[in-house]
């Protein structure tokens, strides 16, 4: 490998870390499930949605790191990012964010105007409301849950070009999931967050029975909420079985944290949340296809 190739690879890795691009791609998988669940099937729209959504999400992550570049120096989990290390200039960081946001928004606009507006509103909410609010109030988690739940809503609207009940249900399920998911992360990273002045657990007492109780409540709520597509007859009994089973297992992890208040149990809940959401969302998509086929065959 030449020195020029090595430099390019280093720059490439810097940009990936700066934009958290792998995480961005995982986020837009939720948008894909929303698109497919709403009946979308156009490969060009899927490409525009995935690439455009990834770019807007990456721009949001990059803008977040610009905003928090001094705070990131204080935390172990973020001090090796390009800006705290001084291996990326602020001017270059701004350039990446602007280019990604423009290209991503344009690609979403090519699907429809509503998609572009949703993507841009998620960027604004995440960067200019959620990010500065993190150092001021634990309510930042509530604010951050809105842009965090937009991907499946955006995907559904990419397919339908209309706001409606179905996109709203998909948004609502992911919105509810955000709370135990993020609070589990906040529990694991609590000491690090305190270095930066962040207090993001729901109780002012931090790692406490009170915080664990609120995590438990939202985990319980996920069970009936995740069954809404089945209750509305959008999906079949496979959704009922998988959503009930996963919801119960997720609740058990939350209950163990409530009993122990141990970091190890919070970490298990955190990883469980990463697994829970994509399985539920792809179950909706696949089960809807089977359910429609079952209905069309005249069995019901």
C-alpha cells in the first residue's frame, strides 16, 4: 500500500468515525421496514431512501460532534473522535456536514417533499434542540425520541406520500422503544456522562430504583404497543407470537435491572434493545405479506 493510499484510508476512517456512518446505516433500516410495511416496492425509491436517509443521519451525527467537540474530550467513550483528537479541522467537519445534508435532503426530495421535510426536521431537532438540551435537562431524552422515531415514519411516507394512521403507529412503537433503549445506554455510561455534565437518567438520583422503575414501565408498555399492527389486523398471528415473546423477554431484562440496579444488567438490556427493534420491524413486514396472501386466498 502506497503512502497516498494509507492517507486516503486514514481520511476515510476519520469520516466514518465523525459521521458514525455504520450507525447511520442501521438507523435507515428502520426507514426501509416502514417503506416496505406501507406497501412500497420501487427499487429506485428504496435506493434514494437508504442513501438519502443515511446521509442526513450522518450529517446529524457529524453536527452533533461539532457541537460537543469540547465536551467529548472529557468522556472516555468520545475522547478518541477526530475533533477532540485534533486530527480533523473544524472547517472540514462543517464541510462534510453541509455536503451530506444537501445531498441527503435532495435524494429524499426526489421521493417526495414530505420525506425531505421529515429528514430535515429530524436534523434540526436532533442538532439544535436535543444536543444542547442534554447538558440542561433529562427531558432531552423525550425530545430526542422524536427524531429517533422518525425513520419508520419517513419510510412509510416515502411509500404513500401521505401522513396517516399507519405511519403514525410505526412512529409510536419506535418512539416508545427509545426510552428503555436510551436509558439503558445512559445507565451504562452514567459515570462518563457526569464528567460532561449530562444527567440523562429519568431520576435525579441517577442509577437508582426510581430510574429502573421508569425503564420498567416503558418496557411493559412496549408489549401492548408492539401488538397494535396485529390488533388492527394488518398482520397475522406470527406478529402476536414474536412481539409477545420478545416483549416479555425485554421486560424480564428490565425487571432484572429493577431488582439489581447493576451495570451488568443495564448492559444486557441495552444489547437486548438493539436486537429487539429490527426483529419486531422486519416481523411486521414479512408477516403482513403472509397475512395479505392468507386473506386473499379466502381463508378469512
